[in-house]
C-alpha cells in the first residue's frame, strides 16, 4: 500500500517534448512514481498567446493535482515562460519550471559572458530567459533566437540529415556570428536535435539542456514535499488529450524506451478569464 509520504511527481507539456525531462528524471530516480500529461490536443503552445498558455497550464496542473502529486514539473519551456509565476502562486505544492535552472547552468558554463537562447516564438517573445540571466548576472550578453521549424521537424521524427542541418544553420548562424560560447536549448523538444546542433556549434560551445539543469531542483522539491521514492509502485502513468497511438509510438523515440500506454483524458476546461479550482491532492 502506498504510504502518504510517497508522492508522485507530476509533469506536463504541450505534448511529447516534456518526455525529454521525464527521461532524465526516470533515470535519476528509478523508484519514483510519475504522472505525465501531454496536452497534445492543443499542441503547439509555442504559437499561442500568454493568456491562452496560462489557461492551458492551469488546466494541466489541475488535472495533475488530482493524482496525489507532491511536486509539479512544468516540462515545457513555453508554459514555464508564460505560467510559472501563476502556478507557483496558486498551487499548494512546489512547482519547478525550466527557465531558472537552465539560466543558472548557462551562467556557470559561460566564460565569454555571451549566452545564446533558443526557444519557441512564445518563449523568445516573453524574454523570460533574458530576464532570468540578467537578474543573476547583469553583465551577461544574451542572444535569443526563435526556432519555429525545430518542433515540426522533431514531431516528424527528423532528428538529423540535410534538411535539419540547413534549418540549424538558418537559426544558429546569428548566434555563432555573435560569438556565444554557451547555448540554452530553451524548448523541451530540442534535445532530440542535440547531435546536429552540437556538430554545427563545435566543441568550444557548451549546450545546456533544461532537463539536466532541472534535476537538482526537482529532487530538492521532492524532499521538501516530504516525498520518498516508492518501491511498491515505481511506475509512470501517461495521459494525453488526443491521439494516443501516435503519442505511444513517438514517446519511445523521446524516452529511449517503449512500453508507453497512455490514457486519453478530458481536462476540466475553465472560462478564458477564470481558473479551475486548484486543490491539494488527497493522500
Ligand atoms: N515543448 C514546448 C516547449 O518546451 C514546445 C512545443 C510547443 O510549442 O508546444 O516550449
């Protein structure tokens, strides 16, 4: 029987990208129980307005709160950029986003003080990375680049090859010209393009993945939530809002392992200005 101190880590993303974060967490915490929600019916978030992304994020968080989660991981940069502060202020559990951990990791890595940020249109437009980096180090130079073609490439299973190289060059040439020595992959889909991105940037440039940068914060938050790994039910539950078969198939590529059997769920939809009722999960 699950003890009340066994807490599930809940993660959400607009679809598949957050699985790169889940992969790291499953690896670091093999006995931990996870609940993953991919809101693929409303994918992508990266082209939506901040108001819409906040509303979707609240609905995802509300769904996870009903599953005895002790920590919520916003495994989507776009949702972290738009909704982290709102979720932190409304939820009764710790909420970990992608931005601050990745900004800290980038500042620890850079020698030149020039950091590149790649993200969706919404993430780059929010300037959330620039603000986080400059808050920690006002003298850092930040070069941000929206990469709207990266997500469709990844979703199409194109992780390498001539077309991918051309798109990478299109987006990363300005960062190279600016002489950045550290680049943040500010979107949870982008780690699938890690090899060609690294090849283009060369060994002298450090690449920061949010999933790795977030680990420590998630583990700390779990301890704060008085959670402990559970050896009785060390499983992951997968939930999606659409296209189960397609998700299960592509999830194997993101996770590096198969065996994903997602359940299709309906989220409690709030009015555009309202918020769903967020309550502490029962234990
Ligand atoms: N996974 C999202 C992110 O990290 C990108 C996909 C989307 O646009 O929804 O920003």
